[in-house]
C-alpha cells in the first residue's frame, strides 16, 4: 500500500509542477539567453535604430471613438476607460462603432516617410486590451468590429514596400482580460475570483507570438508599456525579453519590458534589467548619456490617443528643436499622432509632419546617422556630429543668432577644413578662424532658416576634442582637507592650474597628482599641448565646512519610531500635527504596517542616526511618491510630490555621534518605493544599516 501512496504522491507533485510550469512563465528556459549578448552583436542589432534617430508613434484603438469626450468632460485620452470609470460592458460597446473606413496605410506611411521618419511604432494593444490586429486568441480585436480588416497587416505590407521599419507598442497592463491583476480600484463589479496572473502572461505571450510571426519582417521593435503595476517584475521582464528574442532574435525591445523604470524620466534604475533602450516620456534628458541608447517619446498636443477638443499642438519650430536637441544628445525622437475613429490623422498633425518634412528634406543628413555633440549644447543652438572617412563633420544647428554674430567653439584641436550652409551650399560660406583653443565662425544676424540653420563644419581627422579639464571629485566640501583630482578626457594634453582664481598659463603649476587643499579654495585649470591652450578654462571652488555638533543621547534603543497615516495627498501633509493610525518601532524603513492596498498612506520615521566619523555626509531618498529627510530638524532632502521613483540627495558636514533624524514618506496610487541611503568621503553610497538607527524610549 505504501508504494501506491508514494506513486500517488509523486504523480500529484509532478502534476502540480507541470501546471505550475505551464502557467508560471517565470520558469521557462529558451535555447539561448539573449540577456548575455556581446557588444558586437548588440551594436549590429541596434545599428539601424541608432541611424534612424526619428520615428512616428501612433496611438490608435477604441478610445478614438469617444475621442476624449465622456459625460460632461472632454479632456480624456487613451486612458478614458479608467479615468472616466467606464464599465467594461459599456466600453466594449465601442467595438460596434469602430469602423475607420478612411484609413489608408499608404497615406500614413507616406506622411511618416516624407517627414523624414525611418520607423513607425503603433499600438497593437493599449491598456484597454483591444487588439487592432486579427488575433486568434481574443475576440476583443479589430475583426469583431464592422471594419474587419487587419490594420497591422496593411501597415506591414506598406512599410515593407516603402522601406520603413514597422514596430509594435504592446501594453503589459490589460484592463479587459479577466486574468490580469490588479483590477482598477473603482472596478468593484469585476471580481478577481479565479483570476490567475500567470495565465494572463501566457495569453499575452500567445498574442505576442502572433505579432512576432504573422507580419513578415515586422515588428522591428517591441515597445512594451504598462509595466509599472505590482504584479509585474524584473523576473517576468527578463523572461519576456528572452521569449520575444527567441521568436525574432534581431528585434529591439525597450526598457519597459522590465520593471523599475524611473517614471517619466524613463531610465531604469542602475543594476536593474533595462531592455535595449531607455524611454524618457514627454521630456528630454538634460545632457547626452554616453554609451546609452534612449528615445524620447512625445505627443504633438496633450494626448496620445485622439481627443477632438485638444487643440494645444506644439509648433513645428518646437518639434524641430526637440528633434535636434534629442539628436544632439545621442537619442531618438518618437513623435506621436493620435488618429481619429475615421482613420485619419488630425489636420494639425498632418500640417506639422509636412513642415518637418520640408526641413528634413534639406537638412536630414544633420539628424540621420549622427552622433551626440562632442562639445555640449549652446545658447544659440545644438551640435550633431558624423565621422566621414578619416575626417569629422560637425553640424552646427543655429536656432538663433549668437551674440556678437560669432559662434565660438572651444576645445577643438582639429584643423578646420571648411564651412558651408547645409541647405544652401552655394551660398557664401561663413568665415571661420582659429583663436587659441577655439574655432570662431561669423554668423549673420539674419539666418537662412528661421527655425534651424545648419552650418557644416569640416574638421581634419578624427575628433580631437578637449572640453575643459574635468573635476573627478564627487564632493566640493570638506571638513579638514581634501585632494582635488583633475583629468583631461581628450587625452594627450597637459593641465596647468592656479589656486587664486587667476587664468592659468603654460607657466602655471602643472597638474601631476591630486591637489591637496586645507582651506576654501578656487581651482582654475586649462589643458595645453605644445605650449598652446587646447581647451577652455574650468573654474571650481571647494569649501571648508564646520561640522554640525552631535547630540548626546542617553539610553538609545535600536530602531526608529514610526507613525502611520492614511489619506489622499498630492504632497506630504503635516504628519506631526496629525493623529497616527498606528505607531511603534522599526529596524529600518519597513512599511509592513501599511494598509493592504498600498495606496493613499504615509509614514513618519523619527529617531537618531549614529555617525561613525566626522565628515561630509550625503543622504538621499529614492521614492514613489514623495519623501523628505531632516537632520537635526533641518530639511536636507526635499523629494516631495507625486512622481515615479525619483532620487534626491543632500550633503552636510556632521560630527561623529548621534544626530536627530526624520524621514517622511507618502504613496498615492500606482507604484510605491522608498529607499534611503547615505555616503561619506570614505564610504560608498549604501542603504543606511539598521545598526545606525536609534530612538529614545518614551519614559
Ligand atoms: O499609460 C501610457 C500612456 O497611455 C501612453 O501610451 C504613454 C506613451 O509612452 N505611455 C504610458 C504612460 O507612461
């Protein structure tokens, strides 16, 4: 009998494993681990995308039917199902009204191509769960509408013909599928009983397999989105990345396949799985990001999906400046159009695409296939770069006439070979000459192009650029003394410096090793070669600080006091004047005392932090949503407000010993996150250890 029992037990365990394996996508293995890819293979795969620099985003689906209007309001977009709290059955009613008889794949692709766009990213399925293609695994698709045409198939054929790369946006979040979790918190009528998230992932993979295998060489990019909810994580993301690449190895996948995207800033937290490129949304990074692939996506007006009342369209000038700014920082620009329920681009979008195309027709080479500016950005405009054979071309994008009619480009050691107007090469070339480390060009006050006049500056040889010497120190404050480290990142140069604020010459001190300073000092440095300056001048002051005194604490007990609150806030409320729902002590920033939903709650953590040494300390909070950090009752980190995970740091000179320490945090809805770190001159950034946190027991 025992043997039978064992067999029965083994069979039951095997069956459970088998069911678990087929539902738990997290455990699947693929014939190749695409996460471990050589740089050469990755560069080859990314090549067309980096060359493209400019693409069209299209948000199109059932939400075009209400066109932003529901009840008394007309400000909705593609989120209308949930922001207007439209019940599922009511929203499904739009299926019978979606009949875009004026849709023409030819017209759409022509408008994109004529605008100088090299790829199109269209929503195969947005958060509402509706598929605008013929899906065999869902009835909630375009074949259920009166239109009954596979929109993606028609676009794929047209893009193939016109040499445009067709790409698909696919939402992980799905407000329609019964197995997707979590539900919208207002959707109390849709039970979660029996819902299995892993079964939803299996369904999503089936739809992705349709998208990856039924449309020829499309999609060239899978643009995931809706990855921020609590049910999705990096493990699912890595599995999905491998799954997609196993079906189409050369495809490119954005970072929203994973988790831990830093909100609209769009980059994945360091150390986390980040797909193939970052996705800033409605914003452009302040500077280029060497070695990183990224794409800024933006709307033309305020909405991604069509809203008939939204006439707040950006001007063509602003759109072209955005395109140039992004390319000058080494990124791609994905510009959105939200077509109408009839299948037409809004006339304002058509007009802008046409005007952008007119500029791109004459200046496209200064965008396509370019690299980021090697000399930064300027008040008068932006710079993009190309290497041509053994030489280098700088494209100077002049948005507005420079002061004194001159463009001064510091730090270029190359010999200038020529200059010309890209759009009018026969026009008299701008005069240029070398002055010290700079190339100076004369630019007329009346520019050829009122939006962006491009001057091509040809340089001999590969880029030989010397931005000002770089200060390698993270801190500019010290308590006793510090060593200032400088570097010339262009190579083959000698740095000379002064410590009294005067301009360095070839006769000034030569930088050989880090400079020791013991009082507040201004360091001024410049790079030289063959006794000639080859960079501009860097000036940085370093301040000596008196450390704040520590606080004697008797009978300090481990951990912080916590006070728990609930409420709907857009910024931190005055917790210290509110009655806490719960309170106690925690060893760190533990939030297990919060409500089960993890929404609309806040904490105050209060006590002492014990510093091991006297010195300069940097504290930071990375939180979704808002947080603040106070030392000795003084605000040091203000990271308040509604936002995705955002990090803010503050630096202070502090004496070893105890200092009063408060962290306040709140979460509204959606993602939630709180990380609190410290660092000093002698300690790398790390989470504050439990053994540094104390409180004084109430008597
Ligand atoms: O929620 C979506 C939104 O509807 C739109 O698709 C944008 C475009 O990138 N992405 C999400 C918001 O970050």
